[in-house]
């Protein structure tokens, strides 16, 4: 499994970053947005037919509890098909639409999301999308970054597919409170 060393490295980095934190990223009643770039690694059946892909996502987050926030997320995914001699496979172009919950332990979080995925182009159809993962938020100077790693499953009437997604995002508070508690590096 090629993604295991990468996953181990990412988890280790998140644990290191989390060791510098002492509270949730934003106080209650803060709404934030983020713009992120994604690396999409195909799992099992999908890995046989598609290469590593990329995505761009927008995420909104509202902190409504001491350790809990709600998220909404959309964007665009692209995964090129692998070239094979006998089988013609189309590239994947898709728009995910998700809503979910994050639970914070300091700036480190666990997350779960559910929604729909809408394939565009020759593969136009839709399906159920679910994901679960973890991540960390940290501040560099006055800039806030969110790094997350997740498993995402897509279920359509034809089949089920899975990816591992790595998201690196720039985050901005839309109604920032003065006592932001994100650890500085």
C-alpha cells in the first residue's frame, strides 16, 4: 500500500502541531470560511482505473459549542483515467456538496460529513457521499491554515468508490472574535 508512509507522515505532523495547542481554534459563535487545495488518492477498485487527482474546495464552518462546529463544503474534483489497452475509462470530474460536524480537542479535530456527489461530463450522474477524517488548524503569523486527512466514499447506483483526501486550506474568520485561540508556530 503506497499511501501508508504518506499517511504516517501526515498523522505525525498533525500530532506535533497539536502538541502546541491549548484550546479550540475559534470561540463559540464564530463563522469562518476556507479555500483549499486537495490531493485525491484513489483506493482499491478506483485505483485500478484512475490516477491521483486534484481538487479545489470551499468550506464554511460555524462554531456552535465549546468543542463542536458545523461545516458545509463544496468544490470540484478531477481524477484522470489510467491508460489501458482494452478498456476505455473516462476521467472523473465531480462536484461534491457536503455538510458535517467537527469535534475539537484543542486545534486538532475529528470530522464526519455526508452529502451528494455530482459527476459532470460523460459520466453525468449523482450519488451519496460520506467522509470521516481528522485535521489540525494552526496560525503562522496572522494567517490561519487547516490541514485535513480523510477517507471519502462515493456510492452510486452503479458502484461504490473510495478516495483518501488530503486538504490544505487557508482559513479566514468572517466575524472573528478578539480571543482567537489558535496556536502560533
